[in-house]
C-alpha cells in the first residue's frame, strides 16, 4: 500500500513490502509508531487547513467545527439541516428519525463536521480508519495479485499447448484443469513472496483517500469552486472523477503542501504528545516536539475532495447509496477471494495495530502471505499487543 496522504509514505511502503515478504527488522515497530504519530498529526492539520480554505472560498462566512467519533452525529446534523430540502430529502430524513439505529449510527468515524451559524451542515473531513485502509489494501493487492495469478496460469496453458504442438488459442482446457492450474499458480505467487523474489507494483497499490474532505453546496457554487481551485497556488488537482447513478458526486484528488513550522508550533501548543503517552515512547522524547519526526518527510500530501449537493449527500448517507452499504458491497464483490489477499488484510491491520499499541518492539510477524489463518488469529495477536488476557470459559 502506498498511502499518498502520509508524508512518510515511502518509508511505510517499504516496511509494508518487507512484511508482505515475511521480513521483519528490529526497529520496525518503533518506526511505524513514529510514522503514525507524525503523519497522522500532519494529515489532521492539513485537513483542517484545507477545509477552512475551501469553505471560505465557497461561502465566505465563518463556521465552526465539531469533532465526531460516530456516524450518528453526522446523520443527526443532516437531519437538523434538512428543513429546506426537497421532498426526497425530507422523506429520507423522516425515515432516519423514525428508526435511527437502522442507519449504522454506531459506525466509527475519525473526523469533524463543519456547521454554519444556523447549525446547517456545510461539509466534513475525516481520516480513514486503519481497518478501512487494510480492507482497501486487500482489494488493491487482490486485484494486482489476480493479474499475476492469471498470467502464471496462462504460462501453464502455453506450456501444455507447446507440449501438444498446437497454438494456445486451439487448446481446449477442461474447467477442472483450469481450476487446478489456478490453484497451482496461486501457490507459485505465494512462494515468490516467501522467497522475496516478487516486487510490488507501487502504482497499482496507491491509495489517495486516507484523508478526505466532503463539501456541500449547490451546483453553481461547486462549479465556481472547481474553477478557482484550478488556478489556486497551493492546491493542485491531478485527478477528477464524476459519479452518476445511485451515488452522485464529483471526486477530486488534490495535492497540497504543508507548513513544517506551523505543524511544530501546533503540536506544542496543543500538547499533542499527551495523546500518545501509551504508545511505547517515553514522554520526554515525545515532548521534544514534532521536528525530530519530520526527517525524510515529503513536502506535499494528497487528499480526496468530494463535492456534493445536499440532496445527493443525503442520498449517500441515508438513501439508495448509503455509505456503509457500499462498503459491504465492496467486500462481497471482490474478483479474487483467495487466501493471499485475506492475509494481506490481516497483516496490514496488524501493522497499524502495532503502530497505535503500547508495543514498539515485536519479535515476529504472526501472519505470512503463504499461510492460512482465521480472523481470530489476528484478533488474538492484536490483543496481545495490549497485554489483554485471554478469556476462557474453563481452565
């Protein structure tokens, strides 16, 4: 996974690539912890700064922010903002108010909502949770590995065609034989990870939306914002995608710079180190500030910026394109569900768990891509990072 919202994305990619090949270095746990502390803070600062900037460009008025931890708070804000909505919006809000628990109120979110003086929702920003990053890494790696497995299976078919002295396109392969060759090809790819003879494709594993902002306005305001962003000196748009159908919005990937001096001042002013006292790093070291953690950082980071009208936003949170339903559909619609991509998800989830746990040193990697594991395996190992005792029914 190559997370462009992180400023130490190269370092994190290198660690993840080694772990996928089963290679652990002694200081990996400490390095991951420092990256997550540093890059998480810088990303949070960048999101707040860019959200402020963009909302001022759209509305010009002051607004306030509220931190949220669960989706229920966002959906309550939608409900409070819907007095001027159309008939469909009011219908969805009424459904929500009738049975709020049906709309995934307890789904966690790490972010903030932006409200005007009348408590109307103007936008929000969030940092994707480690579990969601791991799931997305699973899909990206699965798609990439799937092509590798197909290529290897094709090589096997070519070898059989050559032995039969016929062109590949004339080779008739029974379905059972195709399944056998696919499994064999999967084993070959797993062995390449084990032998450390495979090189991950960084471009295919790039994730841009760890940090995301969603802005809500009418179509004319959003159109003008895009025009102004195209000429903005501190923001570069390098990708744009327009969604239609059940889910309607415009998604921009933007590159923004960040101010190191401002980041260091903010870290000290907010006494941010107090939030990380249980991360395995001595308080005295954390109180030295952000500067020691910035070595090797990239000068820019990427964010996803979603532009949406209020009716479309309500549809995405309460209607036919409900966010959590889209996530569940993504989980179910994977083109490749072999044991390798599942192990990728387990291992990436464990990597982030190490970075936020009290442990900065680990002795071994509990997940190997060429092994097979149950979800309970990674859960138990994450529990052990927090020294949580096992709960057995009997002794």
